[in-house]
C-alpha cells in the first residue's frame, strides 16, 4: 500500500468520523441538549453545531 493510498484511506476514515459526530450532534439537538454541551461532548466547533442547528430549524 503506497503513501497516496494510505492518505486516501485516512481521509475516508476522517470523513466517516466527522459524519458520525454530526449525526450524534443532530440527535442531541433534537433531544433539546444545549449546543455548548454538544460542543464539549463531540469536539465539534461552536460554528459547526450552530450550522447543524440552523439546518434543523429549516427542516421544521
């Protein structure tokens, strides 16, 4: 496995991890958990959580 292949695999894994964290954050937002808590628990930035919150608001 070459370096480029390893880097590509790591990018895919990182992308999956990010998606999983965002799904958890969305579920927590739906449960009414405060954004500040979600930031601490998931490691997402305040901006990322606010963006997810805005997306949820648009859906409803």
